[in-house]
């Protein structure tokens, strides 16, 4: 059985937590990492690591002295990535994005997220976006991938600059690139 197919089975089995039947594709992996800074000692956060496809692309992008904190609520997925990605810069956190500040102190240089906002209450969604916004450095990006554009408004209410991009693959993905701009 190939790797993508196995991941698809695990995602489908956990559909009400993953919000997906398949892993995101290569176009998404590249586009969502576009605004990650390549400088030394950057702190990057990922929400919704899954089986680690975007995680690997983040690690390919960041500098050797940077750190990645990857949040994932599914314990099995955390164990899978622990076994398949051996990288000292990766810190796997088996907890929800809503608990960001419990695990990461200090300012963040980018947030890369694929968590299913459509399955969260309005309040939980807004709390996650606001907490991440407050933890980001000025000018830093929160990049989110989703299967719909319905959650874009929630990001616009918190971030001053937001761009919506369509990835015309099957399935179609939407990437929200949101930049923090403090006045
Ligand atoms: C759509 S999958 C994306 C997985 C992978 N990053 C990809 O691009 O294919 C969403 C992932 O978010 C995880 N997840 C759901 N709610 C979460 C939360 N509150 N905090 C962190 N991860 C969460 C799910 O278990 C699942 O692995």
C-alpha cells in the first residue's frame, strides 16, 4: 500500500477531527511555505501536522538554527511523525492549537496551519486566530489552508492584511496568507 493511500485511510477514519480524506498536495505544501522567513534562529509554529507532509517542507525551508513547534491533537499521528521525521529542529506537541501559549513562549516568525476551522465553534476559531496573531512578530504571516473560503472573514477581522488564493487542483484548496501589521 503506498504512503499517500495509507495516510488517506487514517484521515478518513478520523474525519471529524482531520476534516479531510487525503493529505494536502505538493502545490499546497509549496504555496503555504512561501512566507516562512529563512533567517537564523526563527521560531515557526505548525497547527495540524497530520502525517507531516507540510512539516517536512517547513523543515526544508527554515535555517539550521531555527525551531519548529508542530501541534497535533491525534496521538497516533504524532507517533508516526516521530518515527518518520528525524530532525532536531522539530518539536512535536500532542495538543491543540488553542493551547499555543502553554507550549511556546516568546514571539513567533510564522504560523502554518491546516486545522479544520469549519469544524470548530466560532468562539474556538476566533480564539485560535487571535492568540496566534498576538504571538506573531510584527510583519509575520499566518498561512492557512482549507477546502473552503468560508472562514476567510474570521481572519480578516483579526489580521489587517489578508490574501485569498485558490489552488485549482482536485480537491480545490484555498490558502489564506494573513500578515500582522501593528500600527
Ligand atoms: C486537514 S488535516 C491536515 C494534515 C496535514 N498537515 C496535511 O496538510 O495534509 C488537519 C489536521 O489537524 C489536526 N487537528 C484538528 N484539530 C486540531 C487542533 N485543534 N490543534 C491541532 N491539530 C488539530 C487533525 O488531527 C489533522 O491531522
